[in-house]
C-alpha cells in the first residue's frame, strides 16, 4: 500500500466521521438497517430480490424484523397486501424503538405480504417485503390392503409415491421394511441400478432377487423439515420371479424436456434407463461443446446439474445409455433456456450535498425479459409525489439541480419482470454548513528529490474551495504542485522547499485555515549493495549492505531485509536465515530451492529509504510439474498433459510417470519421458480406476510428486490371457495336483473372475472344476490312482467370458507312490579305500521301471546316523547314470548296472549306522539292511570366536573357543603370527610356543602373543590339531599400541587378611595394557604412598607386612615407559586375628566349596563301580574287518565345513559342550620369551601353567562330531 493511498483512505474515514457528526446535528433521512429475515426456510430462494419468505405454524408467534436509522427519530407503520395494517390489534405489537412486527396465536388469516415504512421529517424508507405463509403438514392416507406387484428378475420396476399436500415441500425417500420391529429400516439410496426421480417415484433399471428379503415391503417416506417429523406411506409388496433374461436399454423416466433456468441459479435434468445388464449413462452437450466445471454429473450418472447458470449455458443437452445387449444408444434430449430476474448494473447510492449543488441517482438494471423500472419518493410513486421543478428523470437516472435545504428525501428505485422484483432505498440529504478545517498539514519531514503530500482535512456544505500559501505570502501555483480537494503534492522536493505551509478552506458561509511545517533532509543512500549469487543447494549464501543518511536522522537509520517483498525477521526458517552485524549482513546457512528469490536491503530512517536488490539462484532438484490432468481417457489408453514446474536453474532431463489403480496400495513407476515433452500416452488394463502422478528430474535429483489426476476408468473386458506357469505336481499319492501363477486383479479385466480347470485322462474322460478365489492357485483333485497320465488346461474367465487365446494343454501325472522295490546286499565295498574322509559302499541295483518305482526313478539315498543319536538321520543323494536330477530318463546305456558302487564322505571319529533306499521324485522306498561303521579320527575344523582381548606395544592377548567340529581328540593348538605389510602379509610366519590357558567360567582359551613391535599390524593365526594333523586355520588381524598412556586399571576387588591385602584388577577388551602393573598403598591418614612389587603376568598382587585392624588406601598403577595410569583409590581395612578364622569358616564361598568337593568324591566312587561291572568294551571293528574294512589312521587333506573370515574379528558361533578337559601346561611361567611382556597376564587373576596335568594318551577316543558328505 503506497503512502498516497494510505492518505486517501484516512481522508475518507475522517470525512465519514465528520459527516456522522453533522448528520446528528443537522438531521438525516431514514435508512433501513434491519431487514425481514426468512424463517423455517434456509434455501436461497427464500431471500431473493425485494422479498423474503417466512413460514409459520398455526398458533405460533410470527416475527418480522424492521429497524431504521435517522434524525430526528423515525416512526414505523406496516402494510399487508399493499393496505395499511392495523398494529393496534390485541394479537399484534410493534417492538419499541425498532419497528419489528410481532403477531401471536397465528392463523391462516395471517397469510400475506407485509412491508415496513420508516418515516421522519426528512422522508420515508421502505423495507423488503415479507411473504408470510402458513405451513401445512398433511400425512399419507391410510391403506388397508398394500399394492402387490409381480415382476420377472431382470425386468424394470417403478413404484409411485402418492404424496399428501405439504408446505413447504418435504423430502421424500424410500425404505425397505423386512420386519416392523426394526426401529430404523434401511434407507434405499441411489446407485447405478436404483434411483428416485423428482416426483418421488422409485425406479429399478432391473430387479434382482436380492432386492426383496423375506416378506418385506417397500415403503415411501416423507420428512417435514419444519415439524421435524417423518411419516410412512403405503406399503408396496414386490414378488420377484426367477429369470435369467437379459434386456436392451429403454427409457424408464425423464424430467421435463424443456427447462427454464435463471441466471446464477441451478438447472437439473434426470434420465432413468431400464435394461439388464444395467445401462451405462453418458451426458453431453449438443454442438460439440464440452461440459464445463459448473456442470456436474451425479455419482451414478442419472442426473446432470448445472450450478451458477450463465446465459451461455443456453442450448440442448442429451443423455444416452447403452449396455452389452444394445450397444446402440437410447437418447433423451433436453432444451435449456436461461433468463434472469432483475439485477443492478449500477445501483443508486446515498447522497449528501450542500444547498445549490446538484445530485443524481443511477438505477441501471438488466434482466430477461427486460425489467420495468419505477421511481418512488418517500414510498410514493414519483408521479404521485409533490412536484419539484428541479427534479427530472433522464433515462436510467433521477437528477436534482440547485437543491435547497427542503429537498432532503428518501428515494426508491424498483425494477421488476415476471421472475421477480428488485428495490433500492437511498436518501438525499441537503445541508448548509460553513467551511471548517478539521486537520491541518502538521509537521512533515521529507528527503531531497522525493515527493511529499500535505493534507488539509476540511468540510462544509456547499463543498468549500481550498488554497495553499507558503510562509503566508507565497501562493502555491506552479507546475511543481498537484492539488486535490484536500491535499497538495510537491514533486522533486528541494532544500529551498523548507518552510511554513497554510491551507485556507472557504465557501459562501465562511472560511477557516491551519498552518504546518515542511522540513527537507538529505537523501538516504545504500552505498554497498548485495551482489547477485548463483550456487548449488546446500551451500551457504551471504549478502552485505551499507548505507548513509542525513546526519540529523542517522540515529534512526536501520537496515531491513526483504525476500520477494516480504520482511525477513532474524532467525527465520528455524535459524537458517540470520541477520547479523546490526543489519549489515544477511546469512543463509544452508540454501535450498525455496531460497531462490530477490533479496532486498532497505535502509530506512523514517523519513526516506533506499533499496539494494540482489537475486539468489539456488541450483536444486526441480519443482513438480503443474496442472497435471487427463487429456483423453478411453479405448484402454490415457493421455496425460502437464506444464513444467520451475527447473531451479538446472534443465529438467526427465519426467517420471507413476500410476495407481484401485487394486494398488501405493503409486508405482511405469515409465520415464524426456524433459522436453509435456504429454504422455499410456496403455491401460480393463476394469480399473487409474490415477497418475509425475516427478520431474534434473542432474541434482527428483522433485516431489505433482498433483494427482482425476480418475480414469476403463470398462470391463474379457481377460487378456490365461494363467501362466501351469504345472502338475506329482507329490500327493491318489491326487492330481495342479498349480499355476495367480492372475492379479489388474489383469482380471472384469467382475466375477474365476479359474476353470479342465482335466482329461488317457481314456479321454474330461472333467471341469471352478476356483472362484483368484488368490487360490492350487487345485487338489481326488483320482484314486497312482502315477497316471492326464492332460490339463487352466482358463481365466470373468463375466465377459474367457480369454480369447486358447489355453495351453499341459501333460503330467497323478501323485507318485512309495517305490515297491528295496536295494539289497548293502555293504562296505572291499575294493575302495577307507580313510578318515571317505569310505566305499555298494549294493544291488533295483528295477527302475515306473511300475515298480510308482513314479520316475530318481536314484538312491544313503542314510546314516550316530549310534547314540538314531533320531538325527543325515542323507547322501546318489545319482544313477541314465537319469537327470529331476528323474527324467537320459539316453539309455548299453548295459544296466547290477551293482551300485559309491565312495562317500562320512563324519570322522564316529560310530555310525547306515542303510540305503531307492527313490522316485518325491518318495523313498523302505530301507535296505543296516551296516555299522566306526570312522577313523580326522582333523578338526577352525577354532571359534577368535578375537583379541587387549593389547600393548609388544604383545596381544587373544582368546578363542574349541572348534565346533573336533573330529577327534584335540591334542593342542598351533599359534603363529606374521606382519601385515600394505595389502598383503609378510611371507615369514613366526610360530609361537603355545601353552594357552583354559578359562573354565568363560569356556574359552586365552593366550598372550609376545615379542611384537610397537604400532604394527599383525595377523595372528590359530589351528587346533588332533593326532591326525593340524585342522583349518582361523586368524585375527590386530595392531599393537604405540608407546603412550595405558588404559586406567579397574579394581575388581581388594580382599583383606590379617597383615595383607590381595588386590585384583581387570583389563578389558580393547584396552591399551601397561608394560607392568603394581599396587601403591598407604595407611589411612599418612601422606606418602608405598609401591608393591611389579606384576607382568598376573592381574592381582598381594601386599604383605601390614598392620592388622588398620585401614589402608590402595590403587593400581599401569606403567608403560614414561607413562603411568592410576586407578581410583580403594579404602580397605585389614582383619583382626579372631576375625580371620571366623571370616573363613563362615564365608559363603567356603561352605559351597566343601559341598561341591563332597559331591565330586561321591560321583568318582560311583563311576569306578560302574567301570568294574562293565568290563571291556566290544568293538564293531572286528566284524567290519571281515568285510574288508581297515582301521587306517592316515593323514588326509583338510576338510573344513566353515569359511575363513579374514577380518579382524573371529567367526561367529557358540561353543559346544566338551567331553574332555582342557589341555594344560606343565610350565609355570613364560620366562623363556625374550620380551618380558604383559602377555603373561590373564583376566581372572590366575597365571598360565600354574598347575600341571598329565598328557592325554594317544589311545584316548575323542567325542564324535558330524560332517557334511557328498558323492
């Protein structure tokens, strides 16, 4: 809003205030300010033109509103049907001070048209007319015997509703009453097949059996909105006779062929068609004119409604209907004429003037037919009003010239045609007032070169003249000045324009003046303007701005920032936009496409301002396409049209098209187009509702989705194709099992979709089956035979028929049975090698015919299980030349095998039982004879959970768990390390004399690898080994620490004795360990700490020679070269002499240890007794030697069922339970290592090799372990 327009608005407001004061002082003609209001009627037709409609109930009260303003106070009178109405009647009253009319105990006699007249000495004003109408609430006539109708299923039906006389018109609806005990029977709603016409008749395009339930009846109902009551009409009983007939289209009912509508009103047309299938209805306008967005077709197609009528809507409209029986459309045509009630083109306004001035009142009215226009003075026709020689009618104007103070009056202009009437009620108020200046120029500041407006609010009647003086001597009369009735505009202000300005207002009754001052300042200038920027989104942007101003106004100077003309506040956009340094800088921390704009810096001192403008272009993903719509929809294809959105300064390369149907949960990408196109055509499936969205893409990314298109619907059609991937599954004995891929809803193309399965046996017998659930893709048919040939077809069918392409014929068999033959003479092959990895087996071949196999022969299956786990059976598949993996016969060989021989891999070190079966594709025969085998010991698999625990500069502590596959007795572990150089490893692998420690509570081995270099990458490798050899490798990559501060130790416990304290600490995984650890201690209250002996291997230390019953402060120190890390201080009190014994004998751990020791002795005694009673063990190996088995213990190639990890962390897995104890060391220290390293430490305070144990003997048998086998 400009400064001048602001002044103009303020001037008008001030003028209005002044006139209001003058009107109260000098009088004002009456003006209606409260018009009659409709009652019991909310329709637009109840308040049109100069008449409102008021409904009333008998014996209720009627109130017609009326109130008017004016000075002196107005008086009121009422007319009824253009005659004076007696307001003195006992039932009638007029509201004091307002004029509203009240009638009590209303009756039919009160029907009529009422109007209010408001009068004072200045004239008479007229209200709108009130058409007062009594309501009528008749009910349906009672019917003793309901109407009965018989109708064939599929035929049309119309049920009429004989409505009583009701005012105003009620709402008619139908219900179906199955049981009168139901409180609210369901209302019948319009759909494509059922509709209610404008007369209340219920129509069925075709009747269905489901329309009638039991002995129910159709009932017409009427709802009266005034009384808020509903009443039921006569019952209609319909008997639907079963029939499968189909019918073409016929017109069942239509609204009037000729319709007269009024401008800005509504026009309605309705067509109801009969037919089975239910007809599809299409509306169009003749002459090829498209229906516009004011023309709406109802949801189910029977009605066309045109809102807000225009003259251009005049013309012919037609509805047409077709169905599958009659594709030729049945058409009904309507003619629409559009006329208009009278409406103002230019209506009269109130006029306030001074004596001897002129006034004119416009009454420009149009309508169809052309309305008659009549003038009234104070409610009287102008030709009946007192004559006035200064008053003339000029076409559509009423003119007054040289008025006097006695010409004040109220003027009515009334226009009418056959559609209604329109009235305007305005006044002429004539005043005689001396000129008066109510607000002068005041004190105004302006900058050089700008323009300034000085105002002078003044009034008087007649309108006074206004002139301006400078410094009381110089009149303003050059071209530099522009004048209005109350202002002067000075253009291009100069310094010399400083001075005093006086405005003088005068008319015939006198004059008045006021003086103000104009102060001219130097112009404000932006000296450093923001620079245009272009950058990629996500980058920051900074704009700078500096300015100068007149020294007298410098203190008021401030810099304001605007984005596209809108003020920017500091920390807008959640702090992303910031105004810094007192407005000198605008910072955008992280730009996005929404930041592309014109940025302006405005330097303002309240006198003038200057602006610096810059443009920021942020290159970003584009904005979404605009105005996406459907250009054409039909014939199973759609054409989309859109306008490109803003590209955000990077050209649009592609548009990505997405679609969604009523079968989809979300939008799916269907295609892409080039960024230069704005149309796209897509093929569609039948019987679906489609909507579309589009994204735009440039080099920086994709836009968000565009708007969603309107729905594009396609009609039903036959399925496009039959189900694919049909297969006959032969896995169920006695059944023919058929499977296929589902036909998704989008491909079903119509309602009532189903699968039809046709089967034919070898004898030519055909059978048909239906599956109505499209998700069901399997059919199991009882055939009571085994492996018989069938031909199968699977069809896709809907209400329109089956797919046009004939379905493929598939050949297969009914389900297979259990083979009737069993392999014989299963035994160990004496001619094959027998090692810890492989063994040779042989057996008699079986008859492979389909009759004996009851299906297709598919080879053999060797089954084995551990003797102590007979329920855990493992299998080895054996293929036979002449069949493929699916059991189909290959080219026959010249001779058939009589003996089948195979070498297989079995788990090492295990007592096993085996048999062999013959198999067809799905089933196995009974098992052969069983044989027992004891396999030799093998090599173990990789260790589990290998990882580093902690490290220092010269050693790494690692841990691991036993191999999952021990494959014999683990006799030890090999550990080597090698330096990692670049992406490879050093060729030299250094072995370590390994004596790992078994940590029972964690079920893992731990070992410190010594002799390492500072800050170096190593690969540490671990192997488990049995007597057969070393197993599979596992390794972990780790880097030693640089020489720096070790990790602060964590004290776990400090156990006091009489004269000593045992301190235990913890080194966690990933910690940097110290070169050694020691305990510092002091008696509580003393200043100096003493140091205990250094520990390089243990994580505990005992401090001796302490005083009993004293408190000591202890802490653990980790030392590595010049670095020391100290733990927190722990306060501990040594025990007194009598407390030590008591603490031991009553300690919970001591009691538990004694109980466990007693239990172990008891178990050992029981085991010894059992051993003595059983004697020697019988070995199956003796029997196997008779059949050519040898219990060789040869070293073989490694077998590993796990993959090497190769990462710095070990393979995942959980440790197994162990039957054997851990291998233990008989050495007490690691002093043989050259590097006196903290690798000697473990976590739990013990040390490696503290206790010795005897070695296991070679004859000890390890626990069995499973292994995978292959032919």
